[in-house]
C-alpha cells in the first residue's frame, strides 16, 4: 500500500478537491457499484431541517436528459432516504444503485422562506466492481478501528508509513483536501475519489 499512497502526494497538491467557502460541501463525484447501496453526503455550514432540504437529479433516459425531484416536502414518490446528523450533515441513501441511476444529483437548501436556495451538485458514476474491491481493501487497511471512516490520525499514520519524510503540515493539507464534505473524516466515497485523482 505504501507505494500506492506515495503516488497520491503530487496529484493531490497539483489538483485540490472540494469547494472552500461555499455554504454546502459535496464531493464533485460519487462512485456507486451497481446493485449496491450508495450514500451521497453533503455538509452544510449551518443547521438544517428536513423541510429545508430537497434533492433532485438529471439522468439519461432513452438518450435524453431527464430532470426529476427525488426528495423534498412536496415530493410524493421519494427516491432514497434522507437523514440529517448533527444538524448539518445531510445524507441521501439510495438502497440499490441501478443501471439508470447515474447522473448529476443536486441538493438545494432553502434557509429562509422566499430566499434563493443554496445548492451543490455531484456526479454519481457507476464504479467498476474490480476497482471497488481493490480500493475498498486499501480503505479497510487504513481504517484500523473499522468505523467505516478514516480519521485524521489513521490517514496521517498511513501517509507517514508510505512517505516517512513527509512534513506534518503536508499531511494536514492532504487530509483537508481529501475531506470533500468538510466533516473532519474521510468516508469511503471520499477516499475513492481521492484515489481516482491519483490515477488509481
């Protein structure tokens, strides 16, 4: 694993990920394995309620783009489940990612009635199961406490093991850059994107 992680360093510094300073942080890309569940996680700078949150998507159906609302207070037939943790971590879970479920997913949060919503968008991409198995194996190796998220300490240890001479400031920067939604931890989807940018 050390050799693979050592390849990451120049790639991450050359191309930062995430959007700093915006009200909502959401990974630019989310990878999903067909037939499995997928979570799309957004981090908002302020606390929200379920009534303020709406998800929509644009998918390709029969060669044409189709836009549809999939979650929100006025949506009767909802696709997926929305949960809010700690007031500002919003997760859309699709229980089974289908072959037609890839595309652009947008979260809209209306902070006050009548105000323009804050929005963020991610591209949900079907993942190659073989790559998923390889990257998941690396993720599990770093995730020492098996929490399903890589902490700063765990990622820092793995980076130091792969690159013994790496400065603490550089490690901190890489952790920050890999944390797409700004929640202080790196989940599997963030890690997968992190590795994708490194060409793995």
